């Protein structure tokens, strides 16, 4: 792409490929929960807000959207403990819940959220993750996965680098500094 920002190396996942995959994921979720009265989609801020917005509008089953926020770590390092900054608005006891997350790298964030949400005693708990960086992540299930990607810092479609590049319509790899 000719007008790619100079800090970006290349486009990893195009807008079109994201759109198609989001539709597939929504169709799969709609099918899997076709007998459920409703499901709770729990988006993890900030990174998952665009993915969640697109995903939920493709669902054909009743759903409720809620959000949680966890502390983001440094700019591009995954050191430090995960901390809950914002909890759910409504209890999800006895409900079907799906965590919607932008990316799993070490899996630490997803594992933490999975444990926290288990304490809410949902009827079922699954995870929907747009991008997975490492296959040797911590032991946490990813039930719905968008794409496996290589191990580089990526931005766009909700993902940021120090809050930049979040609203790019595609997913791009940053240049190594
Ligand atoms: P993990 O806890 O190591 O799996 O990291 C997951 C969290 O780190 C995600 O929720 C993102 O907020 C952030 N993250 C990890 N890798 C990237 C990346 O390449 N771009 C943007 N954010 C990332
Ligand atoms: Mg995140």
C-alpha cells in the first residue's frame, strides 16, 4: 500500500479479510448459541471495542454487550501483573458469556479475565479472540479465533501502540525500532 504510515512495516490482515472472518465468527457463534435465550458479550477495553462492535452487529441471536477493562502494560512489553480497572455493569450469574478480546500474546490477560469471570458463575464461559500471537500461550481456551499471526507488535482495528493507530481499518505490523 502506497500511503502506509512510515512507522508501519506492512499490512498483515486486510480490511476485507477482517470483515469476512468477523462474519464467519458471528455465524459460528450464532449457530452454537441458537438455543440460548441470550448471550453476554464481554468486550475488553480498549483494544476490543471495534472488533466487538462489528461482531455483535453480525450476530443473529439475542445478546447483551458489556465491557471490562484491565490495566494495559507498557508500550510493547508484557511485563507486570494484570489488574482489573473496570468490572461488569450487570451480574452474569447463570448466563452464557463470551469474552471478546483483541489479541492473545502470552495469554496472561485472557487467563486472568477467564478466572475473574468464572467467579461470576456464568452458565457457560467461552472466549473469542481476534488475533493469537503465540501458539505456546498459557493454558486458556480460545473457542473462537480470528487469525494466528507472527510475533511482532501489531496495530489497527482497535489495537494500538501508545494509543496510536487504533482506528486503522486493517491490522498492520509496526517497524522494529
Ligand atoms: P498477553 O497478556 O501477553 O496475552 O497480552 C494481551 C494484551 O496485550 C492484549 O489485550 C493487548 O492489549 C496487548 N497486546 C499484546 N500484543 C499486542 C500487539 O501486538 N499490539 C497491541 N496490543 C497488544
Ligand atoms: Mg487488550
